[in-house]
């Protein structure tokens, strides 16, 4: 039965999170492909900028739901099929939840349904971590919010929070005496690397001071570049 659980861990989150809320909502609202608008990213921020607040709300709900459900379904499969509670720090299978998170992010970033071109995975990552262990998620959300509030750069907050993600997981794993804290660290580290990689163009623009700030219009960004 464990083999079936591992197969579910690898495939179900990928297939579920490959359903991209931003692409679907934008297609319904305007008939456009979100990947051809704004920054070209099929995610929450670009939806907010190009489609408005209501569309962004539906994307938010969709991404949170699929991230949480991915972890919950995997966790339930271990409970029902193998009589193992992966949420228990002493189970030795807590890493499977983080592995399901890695599969979920891969599905969101490289969806098989949309030519392997999806979003950057930040919101889904937060949703996954909330479903696994809410306290580290709240801490990282606080760090993200503080950085964005001060700098107005969503990408900067995303990258810093992503870089801190595996270390936060490691610290909490040690504190909670997890039987597989190194496995948790490796899986969350993979997620962090993937998120930062997906923000490589944003990082270049941050270095050259051409990255668009939250709430900044295209014309404002151009004027800032001239100055």
C-alpha cells in the first residue's frame, strides 16, 4: 500500500495543481491568455494588474484550494491506505507532505495541460505550507508582507521568503523533533530553488532598478527608468 501512497504523492498534486486558476479566470473574463498580458506570468499579481480585483480574488481562492487539497489528499492516502499519519512529527513520513508540495509546485509551474508554461508558484507554496504546518507559513507570510510593504516589490518579498523557507522548515523540524527533518529540508529546499529560478527575470530587473512596484502602472515604470 505504501507504493500506492508514493505514486499518489508524485502524481496527484502535479495533476491537480497543473489546473491554472489565472489562465482559466482570464480566459472566462476577457478571452485572453494571461501569459500574453502584462508580465506574462500566469499568477495572482499579473491577474490583479491586468484583470482587476474580482478576477484576482478567484485566482487567490483557486490557488489556495488546490495547494491545500494536494497535501490533504496525500496525507489522507497515507492514513487510509497505510495507517500512517504523516502530520505526526514522529511518523517518519512527514517528508511525504513536503514531497507532495514539491509535486504541486512542479505542476503549477510546468503544467502538462498548458504546454508546461504556468505560474511562479508562490501562492501555491504558501498554501502547501499552511496545510502541512501553519506556524512556519504564518511567519514566512509575515516576512513576505513586511518586505512588500516596505519595498513595494512583490518579487523581492517572494524571493526572500522562498530563500528562508527551507531553513524555517528545518528549524521547526528540529524544535518539533521530527523524525525526518532533513527530508523535509531537502523537499522544501527544492521548492525554494524552483521559486527563485522562476523569478530570475525579476531578480535581473531588481538589480537594474527596472522592476515594477506593486500598484505601479506601466507608464509610471517607464518614467522611473528615465529618471
